[in-house]
C-alpha cells in the first residue's frame, strides 16, 4: 500500500478525535446541552439510515446468494436495531435514568463492527463457510434476536443494572478490540479499493473509521456535553457516507445487485471490468462486435497479464492500470474494415499494414478519453518487440513500457492457444516452447520467465 494514499482514512479517525480532545480540555467551550428529544431524533435518524442501507444490501445479498453481502447487511441491521433501542431509552422519554442507553450505545458499535469485520474475510474461511450454509436464515434470525433484545431491555431495564459501564479497564478493552477489528476491515477494503476504485469500498473504509472514533468518544465523553454529542453526529455521518457510496456504486453499475457482486467478487477480471466507465464499456463492446476473434480475447489476455504481473509482484496501482489498459488493448480495431479484419486467408502486405495501425488508432481514441500514461503505453506498444523489430515505433528492450512487455507475452500466448480461421490452436506446451525460443528476441526474458513460473505454480491459469 502507498501510505500517502491513506491520508483520507487517517483524517477521518484523527481529526474528529483531536477536536473531541480539544473541546474536552476547554470547559468554556464544552457546553452542556440537555436535549432528550433532540437526542432521540438524531439517534432515530442514524437508525433509519442504517435500516435503509441494511434493507437495500440485504435484499441484493439474498438474490445473489453472497455471504459477504449478507454480512454487510447484518452490520447495519445491528446498528439500526440496537441504536434504536438506545434512542428509545433516552432518559425521561420512555424510561427514567437507566443503564440501557450506555450499554446499547456501546453494543451497537461493537456488533456493527463485528459483522463488518466478517464481511472483509475470504469466503473460504471455515467459520464463514459454516455460516454460509445457513445464509437464508441469518438475516431473519438475527433481526428477531435484536427485536427480542430491544423489547426485553425496554420492558425490563433493570436487567442491565448489573452491567458496569464505568469500569475503565473494561471500556479500554472494548475500545481496543473494536479498533482492531475496524482497522483490519479498513486495511482489507482499502487494499481492494486500490485495485478497483469502487465507491462502496472506500465508503466502508470511512464508515469503519467513524465507528472507531465514535467508540472512543462514547467511552471518554461526559453525557450531554458538546464533545459527547460528537459521536452521534459521527455515526450519522457514517451512514450518510455509506448511502453516498451505495448511490455512486449503483449509478455506475445501473444495478445494486451488480454493484455488490462486483464489490465482493474474487474474479480479477470481473472486479476490474465492473469499475470501468460506460465509455470504456462501449469501446469494449464495439471492439468485440467488430472482430469475432476478439470476443473473449480481451478478457483472457487481461487475466493472463494480471497473473504474470502478480508473479512479478507489481503494486495494486500497477495491476489496476495494467487491467484497464489490457482490457481495451485492441480497441483500435474498430477502425479497420471488416473484410480485412475478418479475412480467413493470409493478409497481403498492404492489409497487414492497415491491421498494424490499430495500435495507433487505439492510442488516439483512448488518449481523447483521458486514459493515463501507463494504459496508453499498453495500447500503443503491445506489439513492440524486444529486438526493436515491432511496431508502431520500433522501440527496443527497456524502451518498451514494462506493462506493454507483459501484455506482449500474454497477447501472443492467447493468440497461439486460440483457434483461428487459418489454423488450429496450439497446446499450452507448444505455445510455451515458442515463447521460450523467442525470449530475448521478441519478448522480455523477465516477463517470459515470470509467465512460466505463474503457470508452473497454478496450472488452472491455462487449463
């Protein structure tokens, strides 16, 4: 991870807490506002927004049979249900002064954190697998449990009198556990965000940060003071951030179910392509409609390139750029006449020259769309050769952008192992022999060797 990129998530944790510490140290500024009804309205707003999020995410999760999406819904069901009990137990509203508000405030953040943390785990974890066997029951059963808890503590608030909320050691232990779980969640979602840039992923990062600060202020604040009120507004901000992330993700994908499926998919191609803009999608579709062979080729080459680059230990930012450039690397073919592009026989020299222009055409198209330098390098230079005999610029060796060198290997590999009008597909072994024989001639030796290692480690890549 690039730590300078963490300034936003770090700020959402540090700035509110520093403001809280400052207010608490200034008695003249930390005024007292005893507003039971105002407290109820703010808490109810948080609970209502959390419920809306839970409803939207939960419905999509059930349709998709995605356990991680269901965990995300359970997180906000927990916050909505328990925080509503917190609001209803406001002193002098329905109840007199009890332990219920203090216990439920802390419990709402802890339970929301727990489910959010589970949503960040790989779905093949044993505990996750166990829960996924009962995925249809998780939301209704947990909702019933929360409802029974709420009715019980509001009807018999004395049941919580034995819970000691003022023990410093216990409070700090809860803070430490909550912070640890949230920071794990932040790390995992932010790491995924570096690859895909999904709005909902970064929204979860910021929301988890708000949960950490809320817990700190909740424990250290003094009821009804300005500094204490801050955690209520932080939880409200957390819900607004999540709704904004959902809206942006929904608007980008035209489908909430599709947005959430993209968020939690483990397929590298789906994860990247679901983050592409509508204009790039249109280019992909236009290219594949133009050339029968290209249908599927872009996805396979992108998949191979990602596996090769992961073997070379490229950073998440580089992998994202690689995928975005590779998925449209042949976009320039939309300018080539059909009779040349889909010609079943051997091309003439003039027809070959026209075909070769697709790299420059694609470069010009994507440059006008605001593609970054690394992606443009892939599109323009993926047919350059290590010995300088490629096109369009006859670049040689390290003059060729690294990502274009990677795509050059995987592009040729896929071409060799795919059926064409003028020949049958070669086997994996035959294609690897060709790459090895031309290592240091057509291809970067480092890239060819990395591809060999990747295939050796995981044969499912090419099977």
